[in-house]
């Protein structure tokens, strides 16, 4: 049986970036994808979804973008096409419909069991890169079990557009990027929307003439290391409320949604067959979002004082980023009756889980994620990539996989040299 030098599990952006560098070094490898290239982007995003990071942050190694489109935002179908074209352009060895069901190390070699459309077989490899993602499993919170059967419950991963939902009002659970963007889409689709928020940071889409992500990169925020995170856990915040919809994206906030007609609630704390119950923390959520946006802008201003030679425009007018000090956006609702408020759909924008059941449990931490140190796992020859804070803050973004893949491939090359 042929023994590969490297097997990559997962053909998303992290797996493909790793494959690119392996191909550059002429390392014999293959990329195993359980579905199709870009399938999670295609199937787990709604129809109007756009990337939240500008195009210049979503380029994989070896591929550039036209300067006129650097600051635009790709739709999900554009990014899927980008990944597929990337595989063709660099002739990357991707095998679709090859689901990994088990990994076992036998002496110095790994044996991988693959399910290929119902048929199982094994392949051998000297090293493995786990690139199957940390958002590959749809999860419903336990509270979902308490909601009556006549209410449609939809996870954000399965939502496509307002027309697919039954008539009636919609309750969205979760105040992060997805929850806020879906609230905006549904209110523009003439739905009455209730949004149960959460403590999530906000960022202005643009400030002083640049996209906020460009400032974050320039300030070094994207390069904050996992070592710094260990010393300051507050750095591990959820991605801020922001949207890539529109030519240059736009700011999204609880107050902008309220002005559009969305009812802003506290966090969901309970449910029964008749009612939903909410925390009294809506003001806290708004204050936190306002404060984080203000802190980001102050950091930019301080940076510009240090480097006055940087040419910038005046502060952009941004009504959506104006703080709500008076809490006019806050609803005083603490209980919502399904019938009285005509709620027919509960849309869960509460994030994803992950499935690494193909790995031995000894390789996983208490919550089921691979244990690693900057991408090197606990067994020699086993690596992972594409996870938040793998090495740096940017590791969980498309923007971070280029650097991480390059370093992991360097480690693999060193290991393969020692084996030969």
C-alpha cells in the first residue's frame, strides 16, 4: 500500500493553503474532503451572506486580487468559486466525498479509515494535518427542547432567506455578527423581528477613511499571540458586530437595528410551551458594544498621534455607531407569549460546535477540541490548522491561514527529513 508523506483532512481555506505549500516543496500528499470543496461556506450560510472581512484579507497564498476590488466584500458563492478555482489553478490533490472516520498510529505510520460513499478503506501516511474546522457541527442549545412543536426552530446554518420562513414574527437568539445581520435582513423583508442579544463587541465598519480591519492589522491586533492570550483572557472576545453587505460593508449595532424596527431584548434565560423569558441585561449589552467600539477608535487615534505622517481622512459620519447612552434601544419586555406576539419562528444564531470523533479521545481536551501547541499536536506527525488562536488572533480567519500553513509545512519538512 502506498504511504503518503502527508494527508490533509479538510478542503477548506486552511487545508488548501497547506496543500499549496506542500505542492511547492513537491511533497506527496492528498487532501480528503468529506463533502465538496467549500461546502460549509455554500451550505451553512444564507443566500445574501457576504464575508465580514474585505477581499484583501481572504486571499490564499499564491493568489492576488485586482486592486480595485481589494476593499470589497465577497458573497458566499464568490468565495466558494474562489476556492474551487484555486484548486484547479494550482492542481491541488483534493479528493471529495472522502470522509475520515478514524485515525490510528501504527508504529511510525498513521492509518486513516475513510468512508467513500458507504465503502470503507484505509490509507497510510507519515503525517496528518487536521484542517476540518472548528465550526463543522450544528448545535441547538438545551432550551430549544422546551419550545412547542408548532414553532419552527431554525439554526442560522440552515436559514436561507425570509421567504422560506412561515408567516408571522421571528425571534432571533444571539447578538453576534450572524444574529444582527439576520435581524437586519428580516426586518428589511417586512418581518417583525425580536432579537435576544448577548454581550458582543462592536466595531465601526470604517474609521478615519479605512476599513476597521485594515486598522486592526496595522495596529498589530491581528498578530496578538496565544501567549499574550494566556496572560490576558479578555483578548478572546467574540468577533465584533459588523457587516460586509454593501460595496464597502457597513456598521451594524443594536441601536441601528432598533431604529429599523427590531425589538432589542436581553438574553434568553428560559422557555416553556407558552412563553419565553429574558434576562434584564439589555442595557449591559448595549453599553458593552458602545464601549468596545469607542475603545477601538481611541486606539486608532492614539496610533495616529504616534505616526502623524500617516495620511487619513476626517472621521466618517456613521449614525449606526453613535452610542446609545440613554438606552433608547432597550425593550422592557421580559416575557413574550408565543401566541400574543405571533411568534412562528425561532432562529438560533448561537454558533457552531465541532466533531473530531475520528481522533482518539486522548488527543482532545475536556471540551473535545484537539490539544496542540501552535498547531503541533500531542503525537509526533500530527498537526492542526484553521482554529481560532492556533498561533495568533488572526489564525481563525482566512487571513491567518497563510502564515500558519507556511510554518506547519516547515515543521513537516523537518520531520520528514528526520524520518528519511
